[in-house]
C-alpha cells in the first residue's frame, strides 16, 4: 500500500469517514485534545466586542471563521484543555479563540478576542507558539460553507486534512511539526453563495531539547525483487502499550510507489517496523520511502528528528516455486514459465521449511558444514563441502545451490539436509537470474512453516488480515481487516 498523492485542495472529504481521520480522532481523544483551532490571523483592524463585523452588507460578501489555538507553555502533562464552542477562561489556561472575517477581498480581520487566562498572557498570545501536538480545526461561525482549505509549512509541504459532511469545518488528518511556520489559505462561500477567502499564519513551538527519535530505512538503494520488504529501524523503542504514539509514528513513515499499490506497516517489535504491499510488488515499480517524523511529537517519547529517505526499484517479477513432493522447481518471470528444474530438497529429519521466502543474498562460493545447523562432527550426517552458486533464503543457512553430488536424486527423491539442490548448470542459471527480494516458495515439503520475521523475510506468510493486525493505525481505526482502506495510504504530504 502506498500513500496517495499530495492533496493540493481539500474538498468535501467527510471528517470521520476515512481510516486516517478516525485514527486521528482517537489520537485526539486519547490525549484529551478535542476540536482545537491553531491559526493566527494576519494583521488587521480589531473592533471591540459587540461591534458590527466590518465588510458586511450588499457590497461585500463575507463569512466569519472561528479561529483559535492551543498554546504550548511547556507544561503539557498538567495542561487543562478545552473544546471549541465551550470556552471557559477559568478552566482554559492555554486556549485562545478568535473570530476572523473571510471577505471577498481575501483580507483577514480579527473581530473578537476573548480573554485567555490572565490579561498579560492574553496580550502576548499572538506571539506565543501553538502546540504541534494539537489538532488543527477551522470552522464557520455563521452560515456558509468551506470550499477549500490548504495548509503549507515553511518548506511548502502540505498538511493533509478533510472537510466535514456539511462543509462547515476542516480538520487536519496528519500531525503538525514542531518548530514550523504554517500558512493557512481558506476558501468559502457565504450564505448567498458568494466566494470569500482569507490567508492566516501561525507557528508551532520548537521541539524540546534531547535526543530525537529517528529511523533508518532498508534496503539500500538499488533494484530488488517483487517480494522485497521495506524495513524501518527506530533509534529508540516505542512500546506496544502506547498505541497512540505508534499510530502517530506510522502516520509519519510515508511509502509511495508508481504504480500505486495497497500496503501497510507492521510492528515486528518495539523498535522495528516492516512495510509490504498486500500482494507482491508489480514488476518495475518505483518505490519512495520518506520519514515525516522531523518535528513531530510521538506521545511521551519526545520529538522526531531528521532521517534519510530511500528510493529503490523493482525489477522483473521472478517467482520460484519448489514442489518438494514432485522434486521440481518452476521459475516464472512476469507470470510466464521460463524454466523447470529438477531438484532435491530436505530428507526425513531435515525437511525444507515450507512457505514463502525472499532471496537475502548470493554467494558464488561458500563452504557449508554440518555443525552450522547442529550436526555433530564424526556423525554419519556431518558434511563439509565447498558449494557454488549459493542463493541464500534464510539467515539460518538455507540456500538454493549447486549439488553435483546428488544429480542422480534430483527430480527423483529428497536427500538434502534442508537446502534445495540442483545441477551446477541449473544453479548457475538460477544464480544469474534472481536478485535480492525475489520470491522463493516451497510447497509439499512436510517441513516446519517459515517464520514471519526471525529468520529472513517470511512476512508474506501472514495473510492480509494478520498483517493489518500488526498496524497501530488499523487498530485505532477500528477496522483492522479493511483491505480497501490500508492505513499507510493516509499520509499524503511530501
């Protein structure tokens, strides 16, 4: 699953209907932050409370936006939050609310400035930074509808969001970054349908001092097979108990591809995530992986830091399927059979693992010894052999390789200690055909199932339902088995 394209204009996507907005709502609820507006208007005249809004009348179309922000005062753990429309100064020490006029001329005008906390704090609130961890919402204070909301940070990156059903409010669907300035452009229609607009700016508080959470992506840049897994190694763990923080992190790890595929992140452990499509990558796919963690608050685990992105491509789609009972491997390229190879696989007591594996690497010459898999020296099963054209598929030592000593058994019976053996000619061809990430599957071997994560890339042995069960976003969304709406597609900013 890849992410969708960057949203240039955000039109009529219902809030509360997409997995991303449902997950963000869960994040907001869990942190005690609901319906907070974070936008500071540009300079303009400010009438006293109760004055008639300027610009109203037959000559000028206008609509009033409800605008405010949650201020970051460095005491988030003890902060008392308020919801928009329920403002009570005695309870809301970090809440600032304003009304901004969106007019046909596109000029923002502050109409009302309610008191916030003590007078000194209220007087300084224009310069106080917004909490990056709070949701950003823009809503209408009178009749009309929002038609377009575009939010960009100081580097031109779009902040994704969605309009509500009735077109009267907009909510961001990905977190803001700390230490960033944001420009908000709002388009709307007043009660008569006349277009109006306004541009506003605000900034978020800088991240707290200390080590930042970063991520290292894999594999290295290059060309890989259709079964290649994207890995993300975190600089410090995020425990499973903190589902909200894990969901926030997943939101920030962006995978896009051309052509588009459906896929998702899965937590392997507290410090490792894997990403895979629902099905194998199409041949010649271009994949781009980026971290949007820089400046993003990840729960109580601090802020994300800068991480290097990754780009790689998929080559021809090579799939090698070995039927151990038939003693035969069938190799397909882009769906077409290109070679059928007589093989021998693991004998009784050493059955070859069944299931889907992925090529981990290739070694033209390797020395194989029985003690590497627990066979004692001096026993009849012990071996010590130089082997050519060895294609590795597990870290524990399972290969596809040349086995000239067993040619008489290849295609007839299984005599190996777990590897897939073939003639030197066939092994040389296979070695030259496959690359890292290509799919190697074994069926009818009678061996144990390939483990998903601890012996190579066995990720494909989990069905899609089980894969999504490892996504914090899917869990917060409440639809972990919804294959039509994979969670990582919901990070459109680039």
